[in-house]
C-alpha cells in the first residue's frame, strides 16, 4: 500500500512538473506574438485601421485560439527569419517564401499562396527579353533574398550576369528605385509586383524567372508540435470554408488587371480636378459616415470628376444620378457639384442600409457599390441565384460569379427583376476598389509632404516600409 501511494505521488508530481506546451503557453499568456513587416502585401495601416493579407490571417488565427494578436514589425525579412529562429516570437507571418536553405533554419507551416519571381523594368526603357539582356544593366536585388539563389543558378549559364545586393532596401523600395529610373531593373515576387504597380504605374514585368515558390508562416525550429499542428488545423479549416480564397480575392482580386492609362489618368485628375471638389466629398462623407476617398472613387468611376458629365441614358453630374434617384433624395440640380456629391452619398448610404448587417466588411461595402450601379433589386436576384446554386450569398467572391448571369435569359427569367447587364457591377466594384486604394495612397503621400513642408512630424506612421524595429503592438 505504501509502495502504491509512493507511486501515485510520483506520477502526480511528474504530471505537475510537466512543462507546458507552446500552445498552452500562448493561451496562458493570452497573446500570440507574431513577426511581420510593413508592406502592401503583409501589414499596413488601412483606411479603417490595421490591414493586409498576412495581418488578416494572423488575426484570424489569434481569434481561433481565443487570444490577442501582438505584432512586432521588423524592417527586413532576414531579421524576421533570424528572430523567429531564435524563438523571439511564436511565428512569423510576413509573406516568406519557402526555400531549402530556409528550411534548415525555421519550421514552415502549411503553404497558402504561390508566387513567381519576376524581372521588373520601367516603361520607356528597352525591355529585357531574356537573362542575356540583363547583362550590362544596373540590376539590384534584396540582400539575402531567394532571388540571389535564382540569379546565381542562372549565372552558370550567363557568366557575365552581375548584380548588386542591397541590405537596406526592401522589395517595395527597390521597385520605386526602378520607377524613379535610379535602377535599370530588379527582381520581385509577383504578389509584391501586383499590389505596387498601382502606385508606380510605369513599372513593367519583363519576364518570369525560376519556378513558382510557395509562401508559408515560419515557426521556431526547436519547439514542440502543439502550435504548429494548430496552424495546420487552422489553414485546413480556412481552405474548407473558402475563407482563404476570399482573403486572396480581397487583397489581390482587384489588382490583377492593370490598366496603365487609367491609372495614370487618375493620378493626373487627382491633381487637376479633385481639389475643386475635395471639401464637398469630405463634408458629405462625414454626414453619411462614408470614407471620403471611397465617395471620391465612386464619383471618379461615374464621371471622372466632370460636374457636367452626361450619359446616353440621361444620368448626369459628378455622381451620375438618374432623375428618379435625384427626386427621391431631394436633389433639384444634378449639375451642382455639392448637391450631386451630397445626393450620391445619401443614396449610397441608403443602399448600404438595405444590405444585411450580418455581411462583414469589406464585402458589405462591395455589395452596396454593386447595388448603387445595377440596383438593389438586381443585387437581390443575384444573391438568390447564388444561394440556389449552393454558393454563399453573403460573400462577394461568390456573388460576383452570379451577377453576370443576369444578362442570360436562362437565368434572368427565374428572377423577380429580370434582365440586367450583370457584368457591369462586377467591373464597377473592381474599378472603385482600385481607385479607392490609389486615393488612399495619394492622400497619404500628400499629407506626408505637407508635414515635411511645415517641419512637423507626421501624425501617423508612413504607409511605406518602416526602417525601425518596433516592439510588439
């Protein structure tokens, strides 16, 4: 009996002294420490607060664990990998490409996106058509990046190929240097190129190099499996529910189609036309609780900020209001810029108020924009078609596949409101999203310049990459 008691006490003490798993430590601390970097493809301060593809993923993972997300922003990818390898964070979510060399330093979780390495140059200069054409060019890449490995392999076939490696600049900064014609070319991942071409419209893809690479989170190598396996489960659920696809659409769906002329015109018109109406947009936006830059983006899509714009169907003004809509919202002169903007804001707010509140942002806003364009009735018809087909009528990524069906008799004869040019609201939403992103960026650029001119510190963090290494936020 004494022996049995001693044995039970031993088991009890052994159990009590068992070290907590990483997952248990995270839950006990109530926070998930994540390393990331500031860039349009990872983390940035958006119009409504923190945003970014990697940020949204990390936030959802923290929510699934029931803990707070604590971010630390490091300025360089190499520093992120070194820090996570030392166990200074629970994981790194920073758009990190998986390579054999990196696998020896950190443990990678499930992959969630594939990217291609691309050679980037500026329009107006000769396009490099092959690796041979890079010989003699001022080519610069990030130091310690996987691009170095790719170029080194290509150098065996082209011994004269040389490049510089920059330890200070990140991908976005190198793209900007090419745009400024301070470099002839650089190499960047396709996801970085896609989100940055809107801001540097003269950039062009010369050609792809190397094989497709996968992105994944990085975990410390010498910890137990508990948090890693939880991440595996998390990404499995994300794929199964379609939420991963939805996040990819949110950040990349509207930037895949790049229109240089349209982008350049927006930049020009934001300087020449927008200032005359900016105060009206800000006033109306505040009254109806809409971001003024979104309202301005809608107006640009409607009229390119031409107050006397008129379409063949009779809609007129900056917000291109119909006579019927103008009467409903009390606008007597559609050509009056202030009245048109105020009326458009009121109508957009009214339409958005009809969208079910259970639909989360930003999808609820995309639904409202589609309804602003095609009408709320047709939007509801498309939602019904989506639901009948087994799609999620509360998600834009599903709904935008069914809106175009409203122009086909096979489908619109089953709806209450009949025929509609359903492809138009899909393009409309994509255009407004691009214009909104551009206006947010241009607005920050302008406010940053104003702060410099008045010799004051900016009141918010810059939207570009940070050179500082910040504590957990």
